[in-house]
């Protein structure tokens, strides 16, 4: 049961790491200033939107 759980997570490991990296980058920008955090959210959403379109077009 545990090995099945880890196999299912391993399929999405790169996506989880990518989302965590964006989250920590946004958090770091908010620690710098509020305006930098807002711009980091915008950049993160643009990057996620582009990535989702890239994935959808490859299917």
C-alpha cells in the first residue's frame, strides 16, 4: 500500500517541486516587500498558465 502511494506521488514529483519553487519564490518576494510579492504572484501565474498551455498542447 505504501509503495503504491509513493509510486503515484513519483509520477507528479516534478510538478510538486515546480509549484513549491514558485510558492517559495513568491514568499521570498513578499519578505522583501509587498509590491515585489504582488509582481511575483503575477509572474508565477503567468508561468503556470504558460506551462499548462504547453502541457495541454502536447496531449
